[in-house]
C-alpha cells in the first residue's frame, strides 16, 4: 500500500459487532452513486455531485484503492471510510495519514460511523504502529465534530478554508478510538 506505507492491501475484511469493512465490489455501485449524489451528504463537502456524471464515471465497482473501506451492514453498503496519505488539499494535513468518512443519510444516528471509524483506526494502529491520523471537518458539521471527539481526536487548530471555519484534529494510537 504505497499511499499509507508498506502495508499489504487489501486486508482481510474487518468485522465489528454489526458491520463489515471491506473492499468495494460491483454490487456497491448504486449505493456509491446515491452517496455521492446525496444533497445531505454533500452539505459540508461543496455540494452533491450530479447523478448523471456519477453514472458515467462509476461504470462498475467503485474505485478500489488502498485505504478505502466500504462499510457493509447486512450485505449492503451504507458508507465508506477512507484512510489516505493526504496529498495537500489542506496545508495542515500534507503528508499525514487522514481519516475521512461518508455515510448514507438513512444510516445516520445509529452509531455506524463511530463503529466503522473506530475499527479502521484500530486496523491502522496495528498496520502502522505509533503513527497519528488527522481529520478535518467544518465546525458547522456538528455530527462530524461529535464523532471526532468520540473517536479520540484532539483539536490542533481551527482555520478558514473553502469558505467556512474548519476544525483540524489529531488521533494518536495511544488514544482510545471508541
């Protein structure tokens, strides 16, 4: 796995009490399009992407790449968790491992995001011991702010970007993830 370091990818599916974190499959295409086209999901990400564009650009299975986990509940995709080595979209995150997550609105409010992100962080801590993970979210995204706190991210700074106040936090493997 070149983006995060010398880690074999993909790992075996990660199982939690209710979820499976796994690689994307063709059966995830419809849910992936729904996720990226959702106005609710896009609220703090610059807006939803046009469905017709997504239909053209996601021809089969959603893009497979190291660090991308599909979150599966009872055999169906409900979201995704990403661990990536940031490429510099934010100066604060450049070169650091960054956690990202998107969940379908029908999956909100059930604790799935916390469960999935905690499992991904635990996997990361085992794969790259001692390496911290960063997370950025708009301060207006109260759900994401609560999740970051629950996962054990601590605030490093706040700043303006993309026309909104951003919160930037760091998680250390020594910090409990759930």
